[in-house]
C-alpha cells in the first residue's frame, strides 16, 4: 500500500507554489484529506464489512489509487492536486481490511507487530525506490509515483490472495481473544460510551502521534538534507533498526497469554517511549549524540507509541474486557482523527510558523508530543486498572454468593 501512497514525498517540487502555499504541502494536504475522509468512512464500512468482500475491496482500492497516480502524471499542476486527493481516498481503508484478517487470534500481536514493523521499513523503502526511479530511470517528479506503483501491483495482488487463504480463528483463538463480530451503529455507540474517557484522550494522543509521524515521513527528505544526509539509502538505513527493535519489544508482549497483563505492558511501553523521545531530543540539541542516533531513538519512541494503536492495543483491550465487537471500529476512530491532526499540523507549519525550519519545527513538536503522551498514558493506565479491579470485585461477589 505504501508504494501507492508515499513515493511522491521523496520529490521536492522545488520552487513550486500556488495560492501562496508550497506545492508539495498542497499535494500532501490533498492526499491526507482524502486519506482522512477515508478513515471516517471506514468507521462504518470497516466495522461492518463481511469477510467475503475483503479481497475484492482491497484490490479495487489499490487499483483506484494507482489510476489516480496516472491522472496526477498527465494532468498539469495545480489541477493534478485533485488526483492526490483521489489517491488517498481508497487507501485509508486498506489497513483495516488487512488487519481484519489477523485480529482475534492467539498470534494477533505477533502478526500485527510484523505487519506494523513492515510499514516502518516500507515507507523508507518505497522512497528509496522512488528516488532511484528519479535518479536512474530518468522519469520526472510527476511520473515517478505512478511508475513506482507499477512495480508493486502484481506482488500486492498475490499477497492479497495469500491473505484470503488464511485459516479462520480456531476454537482456542476464540477462547483466548473473544469472537470478533461486525459492529452496528448501536454497538458502536455503546462501546464508545463505556470507554469514552480514556478513548477520547487516547485518540487525542494518537492524533498527535499520527501528525508528527506523518510529518517525519512526508518531510524526511527535507529533515535529512538539513542534517547533512543526502544519500537515498538513509531512508532505509534509519528505519530498519527501528522496525527490528519495535518488532522485538512488541513481539515479547505479544507472547504474553494473559490479556490484562499484556495490556498493562503496552502502557509501560508508551511511557518509556515518551521518555526516550524527550531525553534523545535534549541530548541531540546539546550535541551529546549524533543526528543519526537521535533520528533512530526518537523514531523508535514515536513508532513504539504509534504501532500499538494500529490494532494490537485495542485487540488486547477487547479481549481484556470481553467487548462484543471488533478492532476496526476503534482503529478507525483513532485513525480518522489522527490524520485530521496531520492536516492541522501542516497548515500550522505553513501559516502559523512558516518561518521556522523543518528541523526546528520537528524538534519542538517532539517535546510537546512526549509530555502530553506521558500524562495521557498515566491516566489511561489508572482508568483501566480501576475498571479491571471493579470487575474482579463484582466477579468475586457473584462467585461467593
């Protein structure tokens, strides 16, 4: 999916602007608006989708996105901005479809972490491919996204077919992780009402995480250039260690059979990750660590917080509290507002702090994110702890009576 969404961000579109806004920012905003709208649509569509329709929807969404990139290539600027909006519109629902194949299994965490780790590497990898298409194949910045996507269409269809061949959750999976069912409007309202306190704060935290992760991703070229790294390989070199470490950390938690214990451990990861972002950024500002080390540690902190909210945090939450529903609803609430935050941070950078460098903006935003994240993590931890204790007391009273 990233091959159809991210390659254009490696282009600079230098010295191009329309209506007083940098052309690249306009492209990113257009795509993210489409992606965000897709997430809001997905709150209903993904949570209600029947399993028999998943593969057709997945392949159709990808092909629509690729055709949109062709439209972007052949339409002159600024009119081609519309095609980046159309490109983002179907892609926002791809993640929910893919994760629906994995949820509700004993191995969901391991599979989910591998999937999530892959998109850490994928973003950098497809940018490297995109830069090679620019530098070695001679295509211009407008055709590069479409050409890059062509390389990945056949593999994507093949792997979508393999996903369709996955066996259904076993009886043991169902016992450990609860049966996952489509969630209608009444069910969605009931679920949100019961957990509204922590969910609102978690969504706000994820909104900041998504905005900053997206900013780091979309403007990686500008950030790395300002740090003195210009080689195409840096996009993969910096992300591979992050993916491996995130895979190990969350994979270990995924091996924990007790749902509540694993759910608590996710809160520990969030807390420590926020501290890592603060400490590494402080050390970088005072030249105690290199730029590459800082980007890896701060990136690790960002992704260690970001990845759990893409499904596995909510998967354990559903299993812990025996919620009658599915992960798709919770993922898409978080994602919808997350990408709305991404739009807002781009607009703020362009109109509110247009004079600040990409690097400085990113640095200060990391501090804000991490301090807010620590507060929300602590609140969430104590809320769910109190709820679990209350349930245990009720169960004990029922047992004794």
